[in-house]
């Protein structure tokens, strides 16, 4: 084979080798390159927070044993993590403390509050045996609506407010306490200001 033919053969061999190396490099690059496919990650939603006008416990007076007084503006709360917090979104008729964690927060009536005490009648029940909760509720449902007009200024059936009660706790009943705290409350939310003579 002359020199010209050897040179042509060498050039051809180099071309084949170059193509082979290029193919390997392309294959290797393709396998080692990071995927461009977008990935999605599901993240748990954060806690929902709401802002209310609820007064902090520090602006009122906390009572672990409560005796209702006419004109008191109060919140029924529960002690949790060292604070007196509201445990329900809207007031209910019964504001009696039932748990050792329950407290009554007495507030200025100018601040948002759940209840206002409008009367404090005696249940007038027999002392022995000790009256039951149901007996006190029956008495409250009879006595409190009757006291509503005197305090609020209009008859209970004509009012947008509801009547509720604070009953003696079991410990108080065992000591003979029969005072019922009749309350007025707004079933749609907090009261602000006194309901006395408000004719609401």
C-alpha cells in the first residue's frame, strides 16, 4: 500500500473513532444530566388565624368561685396554658361553671362580653335532698324571663336578646346556696355596653 492510500485509511479510521466517541459522550451526558421535568411538593397548610375583639383575661377579674351580682358583665372561660380562654364561639343559655378549669371573668361592660347579670333570685327549692341541676334549670326558666323587663326595659318576648342563667355549682348547692344569676345575652355574639334600660 502506497503512502497516499495509507493516509486515506488513517483519516477514515480517525473519523470513525471520532463518531464513536461523540456518541458515547452524548449518551453519557444524557444519562448524567439532571432531569428537567418539574417536580411538585405538597406542603401542609399553615394554621388558620382569626382576629377577634375578645378582651384579654388581664383586663378583667378572674373568679374561680362566682356569686352573681346584678350588673356584672361576665365571660365564662376555661383556663388553658395559663390563660383564661373562651371555649365556645357563641354564648349559650347556661353559663354555669361545671369544670375545675372553668372561671368567670368579670369585665367592664364597655368591653365585649358574653353575659350581663340582670337579676339574682333565689330558686326557692327544698334544701333536702340537695336540689338537682334540672330543678335549678326549671326554676331559672320560670324566674329569669319574669325579671327581664324590669332590667332591660321591654318584655322578653319582644327583645332581640336571650335569657340565660348562672346556677350554683355542685359545691355551692351542697352548702345550701340557691341564688340564680339571671343573664341577658346576644345569641349572635358579644355584647358591648350595658343592656340595662336599653330596650333591645
